[in-house]
C-alpha cells in the first residue's frame, strides 16, 4: 500500500504538494501519481483513501495544486519534551500568539542542531504546548530510514541539554505486510510488522474502531506471535469486531530513564461484513377470518444493526404464489429495517405454508439469509386470542415479542387446547448485555485485561446492586456469564478488584427464589428466529457454573498480604503466611501440609439451595471453598468447622461432601465427618468447594424389626409358660411368708412384662392401627413397664431385707400392701401426671406414632424421661442389692479348703448374677448405653443396640430360665407335680381295669 500525504485546496483550503509527484493536465484538474521511490503522504490517504489503496490509480487534484510526494523511506518522529521548571501561560495554547511563536523558535533553535545532524534531515516543527508545567510537542521529518540507537542517542543528548524528559513515537521505521482490502467475512487474515533495526524490543498491537482504542492480545479469535523483531497478528474469524485501524508498536529496551521511544505502523483492515438478521412477520400468525377469504396480507421485516457495509438485499419466496413487493427501507439510530409485503393462501396446510427469506450480499459476494415460515390460522383452527399485547397465536405454537427497554425477547406458548401459558422472559438488562459483550470481546482478544478488569467488575457490581433488577433467570445467566468470561481469561487480577468481585457475586445470591436459578423450558413450536439469551437447558446448572466460576476467579486474585472482604452472601478471606486459618461466616477453615503457602477461602450463603440436591441428604451448612496459591502437596489436609444451620437430631447422620464438577453432584470421596462428638468438623484430603449434609431420615438398625418380633414372641410364650408353672407348683413351693412374697413379686413382674410385650408386638404394626389405639398402647406400655420395674424394686428390697435382717422378716400382709401400692399406684400416678403434663397425651408431644412409644427429644428432653428416670433409680438400687448379696456370699465359712473355697465362690457369685439379672432388670443398663450411643457412631452403636434388643425382648425367656428351670426347688416341685399327675392317671387306669375284671 502507498502511504501518501497532501493538503488540498478544497473548499478554499490551500494545497501544498511536494516534489516526487507526476501530474497530467485533465481540464481544470490534474491526474497525479507518485514517482518511483515516493509514496503519498498520510494526509492524502486520509482524504483520498482510494489513492493509497490502489497503487495503479492516478488521483486527480485541482490543476493549480503543487506537486508533493514523500520518499518511501521517510521517517516521521512525533515527540514531547517535558519542561518541568517552566511556567505555563494560556497564550501558549494559541499558535498565532507571539509567545507561542517565540517559545517555538527558541525550542527549535535548541533542538535543530541535535536532529539536523541526522542524514536526510528534512524539518522540525513545534505543534503545540500543554499545561502542567510545560510540555512541548514537536514533529521531526527525515527523508530516509534512521537507526533506533541514533534516535535514542539524540534524545539523550537533547534531554541532557534541556534538562528534560523526552518521549518519541516514530512512523516509517516499521514495515508491514497486510492483506488486500476488503477481506472476506469470517475469514482468516494475517497482519505482520517487522523492524529492520537490530535492537531488543517488546511489541504490542492496538485496534482503533468507533473512535476507541483497544489493545489486541491472544484470544479465541486473535493470536499474537513475536519472533525477534517481527510480530504477526492472526485473526481467525474476521467480523465487524475487527474492522478498523491496526497499529503495531515496537518499544526498544532503553538504558535511559528520561527517554522513551516507540516505533509504530498502522494499517486499515476493511472487512466485507454480513449482518445479524432479525426477521419477523406482521402479523406473526395471519388469521383467515372469512370463509370466502383466499389470501391474507403479511408484511415481513428484516432488521439489522446499522453498518458501514452497503448490502444488496433480495427476497426469496417458497411455496407462495403471490409476488413479494419490496418496500423502502427505514433507518433508525441503531438499526435499519428492510420490509416486503406479500400475501399467503388460507387454503394451504402448515406443511405447505410459505417461506419468505431476505438475503443480504456484501461487496465480496458473500450472502447471509434469514427465513420466516408463515404459519396461518385457517378457518376453524384452534388458536389463542390476542390478550395483554400478545397476538392471535395458533394452538401448539409460541408467540414472541421484543423486550421493552432491554435486550432479548419474551415468549408465550399457546397449548394444543388453545390455552395461554405463563409468559417466559428472555430479557436481559442493557447494562448487563453491554458488559457481557465487552467480556466476550476480551476473550476473543480485543482489549487488555489489566486496563479493563477493574472497570468491568465495578460496572457489574453496580448493575447487580438492585436484586429486583436481576431477579430473572436471563439476567442471572448474563451476570454469571460475565464472571465466567473474566475467569476464562486466566489472568492474575490485582487485589483492588476483590471488593467488586465479592460485591457482584454476593448480589447474585440475594435472590432467594429457586425459580430465578432455573431456566424455563418453552413448549410448542416457535415460528420465529432465535434471539440472544434464549433459555436453553444444559447439563450444567446455573448454580454449578456460578460456584466453579467464583471459586476460580477468587483463586486468580494475586494477594500480597492478608485480605478480607465480606458482603451479605459472600465472604472472602486470604492469608499469605503459614499457618493459615480463615474464618468465613463463622465457619473455620484451616489447611495443613508441607509448603501450603497462601490460602484463599470463600463462603457462600444461599447457594447450596440452588445446586442439585443429594438424594438422601439435606443441606445443613453453607458452602466453603478453599484454594492455594501453590501447587497442593500430596499430604494435604483441609479442616473445616461448620456452623450448622440446624441442630442434628439424634441418630441422624452427617456427611462431609465436596462439589464434584465432573459428575455434577455432591461427593464424600476424600472427606471424613468428625462424628456425633464433633458434629460440625470435616476433614478432607483435597481442595474444592465443601459443605456438610444431614440425612433426611434417622439411621435404621438392620433387621431390628425381625429380631424384636422374634424376641417378643419367644418372651410372651416364655411368660405364659412361667405363669403356668407358677400355678402348678404354687402349693408345693410356697411354704413360708418369704417364698410367698418372692413368688408374688415374680408373678406380678411376669404379668406386667407380658402385657407390655403384647402391646409392643401389636403396636409394631402401626400402619394397621388407628391413632387412638396407638395412644392406648403407649399408655399401657408406659404403665406396664413402670409397674414391672417397681415390682422388681419390691423384690430387690425384699432380698436386701432378708440378707441384712436374717431373723426379722416383714409380715406378709404389710409387705403385700406396700408392694401393691408401689407396684401399681406409683406407676399409675407417674403415667397420669405425664399424660397431663405433655399436652394431654398429644401426638408428637407425649408419644410418637412411629412404633407407638414415648418421645426422645435429646438430653433430658421428651416424655421418655418419665420412664427413664424412675428406671435408672430402680436399676441402681437393684444393683446395690445384688452387690450386697454377693458380699454376703463372700463371707463363707473359713474352714472350707482353699480349692473348694475358690470353686464355691465363683459358682455362687455367677449363679447369683445369672439368677438376679433378669428379675432385677439390670439388662436394661444396655438401654442406657443405647441412649448414650448415637447410631451415627456406626458399628459400636449397632452392637449396643443389638445387645439391648436381644436381652430385653427375651427378658421373659430369661425369667423362665432363671426362676423356673434355674431354681432346684421349682424344678423339683414341677417334677413332683408332673409325677403326681402321672401317678394319679396310672392309678385311675388300674382302678378302671379292676372294676372291669369284676364285671
């Protein structure tokens, strides 16, 4: 391309042309071209770009214009001199003032001797002055290439002479290889710049478009590669985004602190554009209202953004016999509309309906098409009538309207039954849309992150500050996409961005509506083109995208010291030195391991409610993320102490989890729970986003129901056998008051236990009994078990009395009176007071319908303690009695031999423990262990529960073994009774035989 420069006498302006221009007179004008070794100046390229774009073209100028072209090797240096000690006067801003002229002449007198020594020096001129002390701007022209080192040396000399700092920007030293304009849309293009001078440099690219300057970096659509003194920009997808003037700059590595030099070259990239077409029909669904109507008029509109491209617009029609009448286009401030009128046949079916398309063709003969199917509401077809601004819409189709004051569309489905569904909004706030476009461009490579990051996060923080403004899925999706785009840049952000990142992240969680985080799925056919941000369901939820984005975004912030930032829903803490322990929303996070270094912790409120739920667990804490600046060591351990949202009920298990991005679910792999003793503690062996979940149901004991039922059945049968044996042997063994009292207590214990076991057995089938019967069974079990234990107390007190007061036994009448009062009256009073106290025996207050039993509400909480406390007291008294009996056994006769003595001790103690344990209720001590050991402890709790179930459901069987089959007197009496029955039976048989013989 030829670079050229000229000042033309156009509209009264003087033209100055230099030598190197060849012209031929053409009437009143001259056709000119640059001679060999010369090129047009930049001024000519600006005023007459066609001269520079086509090297073979002769450009015409007014005939009186003097000739002027520059040598091809011409170098222009635009610089500034900062004069710190001079005073600025307003007159220096006026080039016609005497002060301006005098100061310019003085500066030229100082500067020209320095630059005039350069070969082919042409001119030097002062262009302007700027206030702030005084900064003078100048331009130096040299008609051949010059070395960068020479320019630097001249600048150092000038700076020393004038005691000033100097900045230089040159054009002409950098050469370019550029594509031929205009380039094709969506094509790949290379622009290369190289500096012939052998100096060490750094390079950069800039794009000037729409009067803005953007840095160009590596991105999805641009790649910058630099080798030695050559830099190349590859654009792999040319579009309107990349149309403009590209400037490459080389900055030599300078040894001087007062001199700055930049070598630049610029070129224009002209792209033959293709538009984004928005096609609609008016009406959206033409309706055939009259039976005689054969056609209905339709206007089709194609709207595009305003563009510099001049399009050739044509219309195509399929399956439509009516011609299309093209209308004049209408232009607005932001868009241009092309329209065409046509009509469609009312007799056609949807399968044969018309398709109308607008085709836009650019300068490179590339075409872009947008088509519209015209869906007709035929006579008798079902449709939804126009309402609330929505047009007539055919059944099983969706109407689409533009958003007012925002970007996107609104949709509303008409069902097959011709009923309107709720409106679905795909509208995006304009501020959010603009920010999203900017971050998308940053990812494409347009713009530098350092210059734009702080502004983007600040704009996002302001745009999301109003929760109502972003309460829709579309706005939340756009906001999260902005954060995601910034995170994908994989850039180390400075600390000052933390405040805006946390603020915007917190603002997004302020909306507690789960619907706002879930996309609406549109049903029915949409006879409409898709607009930006239409809600499309994806495999990754919006909340998942938010979590991973914010976690990584915070990890990309470079902290030089400990930092903390807290907002309503997001809190960030960062420590830079070991040991690190951060606190977010009262949740403690510490990381242990060799070489851990800095730790960044993020706490998120409300977010866990929007993530996919665990099937069997429910959230019981916030989400906490932990990341490291360094590479995580293999021996890493993360300790988290969660503040639980709700107190963990007994036997409910907790699970420490992290968010598994690969599978999109909560996972417990590599994480351990601290157990019931440390409910909020989690220990994990990796970094991630963590939380703590609680089971929805209490832990169950496998096979507990089957074991209980089997044990109860055995116990009931055993108790019936025991009572039968007692009836058989009562007259034989009850020969004294003490035996009478003992067996009376045993019979009452068995009766109470029998009633309780029967009630437990029936109430285990809770789905077959009513709430009233359930309540009755609870009261019966409560009373029966208490009566059993109080009769056990009477028995143990009797035994203790007999052991201590051997020769002073209580009277039968007084003991039985006291025993029956204790055994039945006290339990009755306890149960009655309990029922009255706990809401008159109300469900979930006095009892629970699950198993029809008393309620356990925690330590010393719940109606169960009206049973537990008396039982604990009785069991300890019974244990005391048992110990006294054992101590008495130890006081054996001293004359027994040591060997016989040892065996006798062991047998006596063992026999005493075995015989007294069931009737003293000491097996219920395992019940206390069951209360103390939470099922969440795992195997230990299961073992304790299994022991309790076996021992206590079989208590009736143990009573039978110990009091009937285990006592010699009872066995002997039972044998005698059975033998007497046999003898009596035999005697009767012999008597009968004798009588028969006599007959």
